[in-house]
C-alpha cells in the first residue's frame, strides 16, 4: 500500500506515458501471469498418454513391515543388570526375557501369570541365552547411552566392533 501511494505521488509529477510507470505495469503483468502459465503447462499431463499420473515415479510408498519388533519370537533365559546395580533374576527365581528392539524395552515374565517391562533407561545391560548362543547387549557410552548394542568383536588390543 505504501509503495502504491509513493508511486502515485511520483506519477502526479511526471507526464503520462512515463517509463517508470510502464516498467512497473509490465513487471506486475509478468508477475501475475506466471502462475496461470505454470498451471497450463502442467494441465496437459492428465491427457498426455506418455505422462499419466500412474506412471509418475513416487518415492513415498511404504513397504509392509517384515519381521518382528522382538529379538526372538518366544522367551529366553537370561540375566539383566539394572541401572540401580540390581541384577535379575535372583538366585531362587526362574524368569524369561525378550527385548523389544523398536521401543527399546526389556520384557520379563515368570512364565506363569506376570509380565514386567523395563524401559531402556532403567537397564544397564542384559544377556539372553538361546541354547548354545548367548547374546549380550550393553550401552556403549561413546556411541549411545540410549540404545543397546551388541559387541561383535572384542580385541585384546582395545579395538571392538
């Protein structure tokens, strides 16, 4: 609005046909005529046999999830080190465990009627035993204090993977 009043005051002092007014008018015409031109440019795509909407590449199709959010399908024996330095199970307990990888939660059951869940911030580490295999999970502070990681290789020279 301020720009128009400034232009009007300047236009009153100039003769009709002033080059500034002509340039301004042409600039506004070009500015407002660009968006309809772009719409016209894209409007033919719906009828063009080489550019049908179904043939345009899309990058937002989600694949259906595969697998499970849990470490295993059932329950495993194991041991858990809690953040308060308490270890479960106690010597006289028989507990089973599973780890929710997506939500970073450890589930514990007595195998009868009780299930407990421990969010990742309350657990320091845990090990799950599946027959001859033991899977140890821990938080490695220089990588992440939030997520549990498995060390795949421990070298006596200090290198770990």
